[in-house]
C-alpha cells in the first residue's frame, strides 16, 4: 500500500476513535448538542480520509507524486485546526472559536482542491515518464 494511503487510513482511524468518543459522551450525558462535531469527526475525519486512502491505493502512480503528500498534509492540518473548535462551539456554545473554525474550514477546502487536481491530473508517474522516454 502506498505510504500516503497508509497515512490517510491511520489518521482516519484516530478521527474515528475521537468521533466515537464524542458519540459515547453524548449518549451517556443525554446532551446531543455536539452532534455536528461528532458527524464531522466521523465523515471528514474517518470516511473522507479513508476514501482518499483508497483512491491512492488504487492509483499508486498518483500516490507517489509529491502532490499526494501535500494533499495529505494540508487536509490533515485543516482537520486538526477545524475539528476541536467545532466540538467546543457545539459542546459549550462558545462562539469565540468561530474564526479558528473558519480558518480550519478553508484549509480543509484547500486540501480538497489539491485532491481535485490529483484526480484530474495524468496518472503517469515521473518514473514511468522517464522509462518511456528511454
């Protein structure tokens, strides 16, 4: 499995565990106010990361490109910046975190734009292009 795929899956599992912990906390307390954060941890953190990891596993030539690791770094940074303030906003009603939440959301969006470039770029790797030129 390409390194970027493994990184996306490992990071996704961490977000899945956090999302489950939020869900358990909500269930025990009976306070479901943080459900939007719970959903984002699970969907953006786990599901989307796993989809990215699967895409790169199915497209190893694209996984070896530098842009794939830029995608991983940018998207993961965005989640790390965005998700904790999202939880605080809904669990505590603290709207002071909105600017940080906005910055994180923009970083996540930038990561998705990089992935869009990866998807629409040619699949041929630099190594394959060099070999074909010989």
